[in-house]
């Protein structure tokens, strides 16, 4: 196959043709010319019109061929469009004023999904900013052409971007397991921006929202998503319970430090792990500690008893059991467990919504880890523009490049 045929095929040329291919300064220069049999196409509205004039030659970097750099050379024409006025013609394989061809942007962006951007620029011999530009062009195209569809269940969580409590709010579609939106910070204004960008119609379609008990999120959800059932994520609730159990252990370890400092040493995960995940050594240690009259043992039994709460099917029975567990916790003489129990009581109604709509943020945590991994591969790079531009980095896991 001739080089001219390869270029014509990869660019999808119809109204243009390859005039010649030259070797210049170690690269292949592909010179394109218009096909006089066709009218000029407006780059804005894609309508046909008569030619107006011809601009000076421009160059676009194209996909390297066998490791040889390829440059497209063409003198764009301007068209006298009846709708748009004088506009530059539509040039196949290019987009706007970008110095990269569309196929090259797709190739670079596809590689950037898999490896670090610095690896991509070294592999293809481009500058790091060229890879960044390719990524931005492809993602911008995907965001403009994606269809949100009917989003019924969403999960909201935050990820830490760097030290110093710098967060980004992530909103996911729990059905299709995709990132919908991301914005800086985790304030009520951040989530308000998401609702504004989604629009009132989409907000009214949402049937349920899963999130943690962060007050700014809760206030916005109840105000802006009128038809949505708020469900507090059970994994965040369990995390609060684990923190309470560990706090009991640490307090008791301090109390026993003078008399018996070794009794609770290196037992943190003995109390926090699920019983079936304990090692043989940990099982033996737990069996010994359960015979002692320790506060942490009472906290451990309360933790295991709370596990049965999630097994109920009907909200009424779940509430009855939760009331019983609340009584146990508040009469345990363990302050951290009492504080956790009262937190559950304050948010009881939204916690019980789990038995109406059984959703959680388990998949969200996995997607958050994916976003962190991708951001790490990109060396933490973020385009600092509008709040939703973090999608340019974090949506790579779900984003499909289109040619």
C-alpha cells in the first residue's frame, strides 16, 4: 500500500486528495490539495458553499509512520456560507486551530489512559504539553457528545487531592458505574453547581441518592433533588462504628498501660476485622482476650451485633432491631459507642431508607481509587478551569475515544 493510500484511509479523505509526499528534515510531509469536483464545506454548520479565498499553508502533526514523524501540509480555503458568513472550510482529520490531527490526538489519548503521560511523550517523541493537548481535545469532544440519559440513582463522595484537606466532590451514576461530574471542594456550593449544570429536569428524574452524613451534601440534596430518597452509605456508617470501637481500645490501653501494657498491644485489627478474615494467630488471641473483663470486648460484641442490622428485609423490622441495639449501646458505659448510637438515632430515618432502596457507595469507592490512580499516573495534573474540568483526568477509566 502506498503512503498516499495510508494517509487517505486514515484521514477519510473525500473532498481532498494527496498531492505528494516529501521527506523533509527526517519527517514525511504530506501535501494535501482540494478536489475541484466538490464544493467547499463550512466548518461551523457543515453546509456547502462557494469558495471565497485561500489562506496560507498550515501544518498538522499526524500519527508517526514506522517511527517516522508525519506532517500534514495544507492551505485552507474559506467558504462564503449563506448561514455563517465567511468561514474556514471543514478540513478532514483536523479540529479548529489544534496543531494535532484528530487521529494523532486519539492515539496519544488512548496511550495516556494506560501509562504515565511522560512515558507517552518519550515513546512518541513529543513534548509533554503535546500529550496534554491531545488528552484535552479528546476529552472535550467526549464531554460535548456524551449523552447523560436517564440518571436515576447517584452516589456522591469526595476524594482527597493532596495534603492539607484539599478535596474534590465526585458524583457517580450508580447504575452504569460512570463518573457524571466532579468539582473542587466539598461544600454546598460545589454540589449546587452540579445541580445547576445537570438542570432542573434531570434533577427531578433522580430517584435516590447515596452519600455520607456530610451536612452540606445533605442540605443541597433535600433542597435541589425533590424526588430523590436520601440513603446514607452503609460503608461510611460502618467506618464510624469502627472508629468508635478503636477509640474504646485506645482509651482502655492507656488505662492499662501502668498495670498490664502488653494485654492490648498489637490487637487493633483483632477487634476491627471480620471474624472470618482473622488469621489463626489472631483467632487464638481473640479467644484469650474474650475471657477477660475488658471494655473493648463489650465494644466488639456491639460491633458484631450491629452487623445483623443490614440483613433485615423490611424497614419496620430493621427499625425495631435498631432501637434494641441503641438501648444496648447507650447502656454499655462506653462513651464512644454511646456517641455513635446517638449519631445513628439523629439520622435514623435516612439510614432506614436503605431498606427501601438498597444502594451503597461500594462501587463509588472503587471508582474513586481508579480516579486517584489515574491522577497519580498523570503526576497529579489538573486543568485549573471550571470545577467540572477534573473530568479531563478522572473519567479516563470509563471514557471511550471516538474517531
